[in-house]
C-alpha cells in the first residue's frame, strides 16, 4: 500500500531566513520554536531535513523523525553562509544571472533543477513504502521545490511560491501521482 498523505512543514524561522543568508545550519529562532509548540501534527512516519531547525522543530512537536539527507536545503557551494545583499554588492552580475535563471548553480552549488530532481526521487521512494500518513519537516526551499515538482511547474516558477516558516502543505498520493490536497 502506498502512502495516502504527506504533510510538509517548513521548519521554524532561523536568523539566516530572516536575513536572506544562503544555506548554513543556524539554530532556529526561539520565538518561532515556541510558536511551533502550538501546532498539532502527527503521522505514521516522520522525516526531517538534516538542518538543526528541522530537527529542533520536530523535537518541540514531540516527534522523533528519521533525518533524511535528500530533504536538505539547496546546496549553495561557495556562497553558503553569505547574505544576499552582500553577494549583490560584491558579485552583482553572477547573482543577477543566478536569480534570473534557476538553471544556473551558485559556484560549487546546486541548481533549482538539481533540488527538484532530488526531492522527486525522495517522493518516488516514499510512494514505494507502506505508510498511511507521512510528515516531513524541512527547509522552506524544500517545500517550494516539492510543490513545484508536484504541480509540474518549471523551475522558473520558483519565485512565485512563497513558503514561510511553520507553513504546512498537504499532498495526497493515488493512482501513481502526488497532488496538492487542499482541505478546509
């Protein structure tokens, strides 16, 4: 039996998300962690990206996730840990090319298509397992990539999907396909 549902939870806010810093593994914001305590989520299987914020968000929910490397944030290579404003000031043409063309990787990093392929492979593996419901606590960029993959949107659509910390997205799986599951 294939999974029937998948809930994606964007992990708690981090200083890096607030400051538009690319990548890294910052501790989550204490106020956002406290806000996560109010969420009422459960599932038959729970996964988390390897970032501290994802694992910590799971912990405050009382969950013990399987840490899944395939659910990690996008790899930014040489730009990891650098702020977008700093990069725009120091490398404006490279940053502009990267922002305008999601098929472009940061120096030593992944393209958006690389992330889409990675999450698509994970979703395929998940569909082959036997779970009734699954929860995945991940970086907002991973939620965005999964949504783009599920709705078959091109990587250029990336800028049109805004995922805020602690946002949830529900997916359903049937007849060999994942779909957005909008529920009241």
